[in-house]
C-alpha cells in the first residue's frame, strides 16, 4: 500500500502531456494551456510616455530652490506623436499615455504648477528629474519570452497577448475524459428510484470538477455491477477519450468488479492508498487511455479527484508545474486521529484577527456529502500523526471555486 504522496507521485510519473495542439483566438483561450513560448514582437510601451496629466520638461532645468518658469511650446494628447524638441527653458502640455516629445524626460503633475498664458511656473520640489515617465519597454522588451509554453491562460494572460498585438495562439487541445458511475443501487436523478436505491451524485460532482479544470467531460452514465456491462463501457470509453474516471466498485466486496475488469481489458498499476477518505482506488490504463478508478463514497470520490486526479489531469493538459494554494490555519478545535492514514477533513476557514482559523464541518463520514457543501477547504492531517490539538497550525487547501 502506498502513502498518499507516493501514490500521487506514481500517478503523475505515468502521465505524458497530450501532444495535440490547436490554434485559438485569444478571446476564446481563457482557461487553456499555451503550447508555445510567446515572444514579444514589440516594446510595451512602445515609446516613453507620460504617467500623468501635466507638463513635460527637461529634468536638468529643475532648480533646487525657487520656482522655474518654462515656456510652453507644444501640446501632446494621448495617441499623438509630437516631434517638437523641448529645449532648455521649455515645456509641453502633456496628457496620460502621450509619448514624451524629444528632449523632455520628466513630467510634473498639473496640480503642482501655475499656468499663465504660455508660461508654467514649477515650484521647487514639485517634481524630481525623470518622475512620472513610463520608460519604453517598462512592461515588456521586444524579444522577451513573455509567456512560456505550459502557462495556464488567465484573464491577465489574455490581456498581455492582446497588448502584444496577437490575435491567436497555439494551445493544447482539451483532454476528453469519460465519467462512469457504477453500482446496482445507483439511479439517475429524475428517474424512478427503488426503495433501496440512491440517486447518483458522483457523476454530477465529477463532471463539475472536470469542468472547473477546463476538461471536456463525456458522460457515460451509470453502469451496473456486471462484468459484461463494465467491460463494454470501459472499452468504448477507452476508444473515445484520453482518460476514464469511474466511481465505485474498487473495494473488496463481491460486487466490486471494477479492478477485475480493468485488469482484464487493460493494466492495473496499483489500487490502495493510505488515505482517508478514499483508501481503495484503482489506477492503470486501457489501451492509450488513463484509468482513474475512484471510490464510490461521494466525499471520497471528490477528495481523491482533487488531490490525485486533478494534478494528473493538469499534467495531461500540458500545464507547467502546478501547486494548489495551501497555507496554515489555526485549529479551533481538537481533532481525534489515529496514526497510519493521511486524512483530509472538510473544514470551514475563516479569517480572524490573528490570521486564518479553521474548524471541521462536523461528522466526517465519507458518505456525508454535506461536509463538502458546508465546507470551504480540506484540512490535511499527516499520516504519522495522532490527535491534533486546538490552537495547532494545520495545512489547509481551499476548494476550487
Ligand atoms: P462501492 O465502493 O461501490 O461499494 O461504493 C461505496 C459507497 O458509495 C456505497 O454506499 C455506494 O452506494 C456509494 N456510491 C457509489 N457510487 C455512488 C454514486 N455514483 N453516487 C452516490 N453514491 C455512490
Ligand atoms: Mg458499488
């Protein structure tokens, strides 16, 4: 049996990023992963320009005491290039974003000066040489690698791509991931439910999680605990998708057939992890498709997805080294725990006077999906540790939004 860290490492090591790429409009690239290094074809800003509304002047003209008087020789609105040279004793009216005229290297804010006819009075101390000027290339230098291959495209990446004048980029194609629920007791919401049956929640949570990652989820429905039906579903999913996500049927019961069938139509790598919730899992492949067999309990399925499957899918998507946000929070209660399993309890994180604090959501049974609903984070409790005391610092990881 692997520790949680070993299991995650092992799953990650066996994943190769998808090679397929497509060219997308920058406007449609949110949440995708860049498949190329993006180099700057120009400087940003392209010319030194004013950060303020005011007056452009020569820093060398500024006096250490007393006002100076400068003659206005030009006016430069944003978007216009002014070729008039600013000589000693001269200034230009200038507005935010307008390029500095030749000779000028400093902008004094309009609030600090007196302007009469074509003369501005700049009092001593109103400005220092080079103030309020955004140098050429301050943000980006031509030739810089502005974004590296493997970058996750957030709104700011869309903005910077557009600022470089680019309208389209190469991105990795989105993996298609099959989602399969298993179990004779599981029925689809909206359909007739027998007295001993439950509605399927896992496919809904898992499809939601896949969509937060920007993966294309392919719904393969609910499959009964029958070898033939499982075999058929697995083979058909492996022919149509890059990865298969199942829930249920990976434990040691007589009807837990997922591992058996995986072994028959593909290869199983390992199936047990020293973690709670979610000990029994099944990893392997069917042909070229990766197989992630999640536990059936609704909380276990989500936790294992977040902590093992999610990093694996990021890797499949071509995303560079990626760590979820984790930080320390102070426990507001004592947590009972036995050494031997890494635990992921659901917590409620709040910001208090002295920093982050966390409580558990209450009962932590792996079938209590309301612990995920009430909670906003996972609390990490180390495998080798026993009880955690109130007041101790613990690692927490906020849920994805
Ligand atoms: P299993 O590992 O298949 O024995 O499932 C463990 C527990 O999770 C059982 O109580 C199942 O009824 C429950 N379960 C399995 N699949 C689902 C599902 N798709 N939605 C909700 N609960 C499930
Ligand atoms: Mg089952």
